[in-house]
C-alpha cells in the first residue's frame, strides 16, 4: 500500500516537474524568492536569533513575491517568449540568407586567376572539338542515308513471286486447247469439277475425296490455280478465264 502511495506521489511530482507551466512557475518563484532559498540552504540557525521558519515568516513572507509576481512571470514567459523565440529564429534565417547573397555577389564580381582562365579556355576548346566531331559524324550519316535513298530510287522496284505469277499471261490458244482436252476426257473433266468444288468451298486438297495430284499439277503448270497454303488453292486470273472456257 505504501509503495502504491509512493509511486502515485512520484508520478504527480514528475508530471509537475516536466509540465511547462509548473516548471516555469518553479523557476520564477525561485528567482523572486531567492533569499528564502539561500537562507534555507546555506545559512545556519546559529547566526539567527530565531529559527529559520520564524525568520522567513517575519521578514520574507510577502504574498506578492510568493505568488503574484511568480505567476505573472510565468504567464509572460509562456505567452510572450515563444513569439520572441520565433522572431529571433526568423531574424537568424534572414541574416543567413543575406550573408549567402552577399557571398555570391562578391564571388561573381571577383576576377578569376590566370590558371583558372587557362583551364576554362581548355574546357571550352575541348567542348568545341567534341561538338565538331559529333557534327561531322552526323553529317556523314546523313550523306550515307542520302546515297542509300538515291540508289533505292534508281534501282527497279522488286516484285514478289506472287506478283510475278499474277502478271504471267497464258496464251489463249493454249487455254482453249487445254479446255477442249479436258472436256473430251471424262476422267479429267470429273477431276477438274471436283477441284473447282474444293476451291469454291475452301476445302483442302488432301482428303479422300480430293482431286488427284495429276490434275492439280496440270492446272498449276498452266497457271490456272495457285497454292495459298495448307493444301488450299485458288483460281488465278488465267484460271478464271479458263473456267469460263470450261463453262461454255
């Protein structure tokens, strides 16, 4: 029980000691009543005709010094001192900025030495040489690109195999003779019709009912059909003309 009371009293005293108000009030009270503190701590009762308590009560007991003046000092310190501190900090910042500005102004007006001038000149020359080298390389790249463009424009346009095949013209007489041949051959006519069926349906030519490889090879040799991948074929321009001949 006594330990709890001791801890409680210690906690209260700690809170009062670290509190801004109580700490400031304590310092103010000691300043205003320093005689009481000095008498209590450093003066022996042998030098006094009465006890310390009686002496303090008779000669040093004053309500203004004991309460009013310390309280006023505490209020002033807690309210005015922060503004004074902020003003001092602001003045410090302003002075620091002014000092940096003056230092920069003096440094800008100060002439550089001969060694610094030579070093600066060398740096400028190196930068100019580097820039000229870079510009020369870029001009060379531009000239090379222009040469490639001119060669590209002079060379004939390349056509793909597909375009070349589309541009082939089959002799009309050869197509007519081929159409007559197939019409007069029932097996080849049946294979041709099967091929046209697969082409129109988009079927592959590899199934069981697909047309024979002989008819496909024959039609490809006359450029009637073209392989478009995955064993699928389509009619060429010549093939469309040939199909019209077969339809007559």
